[in-house]
């Protein structure tokens, strides 16, 4: 514990940005230091500290992980062509950034349709600081056992999220394949997302990245569950009314209701543009 180390070292003055919000610890460390005669000053650069610690603070105060929405799209806002093909929209340099991002989260989530269409492995290559759990939001468990995430489930943690009416025989088969199946009680989309996030919070997950497709990303945005956005934009044009865009769902009714990003950073990675920021309410 840091308090014990500080006292043992004989440190006379401590400057802290903020109190630890964790309920079991809040204020106790500072009180112990002061009781031992150490001068303690708090609130220095507190806003910067809160920004840095935002994912942890969200989990501690709400019981839910920080949600990062990520997608790659063409200049005209398409995440796939009309035939559903999406490999590869961005270049290798941009994809390397995605793998680094994956390597610092607890889980990577895609929808069942994306899993069936793209058959992604959903790992970080090369391995990162963490081994994220692959999360497939497949309410009816329609995914075939031949998918890479199922074939490799005994090597890399894999969680399928099912609805209340998912067939029991599929649940049992997936579990024999090494897949964990989380069956939600809720039937409505926003309730299912809330139920899932609370369960992940109970597992002490701090960061979840949602990679799509558009139906799942739209559901997370409609539910107000997204905290941060990472968008990769390639200088390519696809066109077509039937080519999918990154965010489906209901969306907002007017431009006045559009979601705003704050703390925005824009970078060029190779020929691609990388835009990332936090939803304004979470800046």
C-alpha cells in the first residue's frame, strides 16, 4: 500500500490530484497520512487527473466499463462495399494503431452479423499489455462453429452474448467448444446493453471497445453507452445506397441533437486520417 511506503520512507509532504473514489478507500489514505503528521495537499491538477482516470472513475462510480466505439470507413462514410466486403479499408499503419488500442482494453465486441460475414480473429497482433476477451453480441446464437473465434476459444477468452430465447442446444454446444455464453434476461436492445455492461463491470472490466458493425454501434449510441470514439478514414470512395455506414440504429432526429466530440485529436497515419475524441459529456 502506498501509505505504508510513504510513511516508511519518511516523506513529509504529499501532493495528490484527487481522492481515490473507490468506496472502501475514499479518504482513508489521506486521513492516515495526516494522522501520522504528513502534510497533504489535494486538488492539484484535478481536472487533468480526472480526464486521465476517466475509465477507472466510470467503473468505480457507475459499475460499468468505459466504452470505446471504433470503426474504419471510406471518405464517403462506408464501412463496406455493397457486397459486404470490408478488407481492407485502411492501410497497414492504421491497422497497427487499432491493434495497439486492442492491447489495452479488457474486451473487443462485434455483432453476430459481423462475426459471420467477416470471420474476424479479434486479437491484438502483436500481443499487447492485455489479452482482451472476444465478445460476440449474437442474440439468437446463429453463428456457425467454424468461425475463428469459436475454433480458437480454448486458446483466447471468448464470450457470446445471447438473448433470452437463444436455443439451449446451441448454448451447450458453444460451451463444449470452450466459449462462455452469457444469456441476458432482457429483450429490448437498450436494456440488453445496460445488462451486459453491468455484468462486465461486475467482472472488473474497465475498457470495452465496440468495433461494430453498424447495427451494434447504432444500438450502443442509441443507448447513450459510448464514451469515446476512434474513427479511421481512408481516402477511398465506394458510394451506393446499399453500402453500410458505421452507425445504424435510430440516430438523432435533427442536426441540433447530434452528438459532439470533445478533446478531439486528428492525425494522419499513412494516407489515412485518424480522428479520436470523447463524447462531450465525458470530456
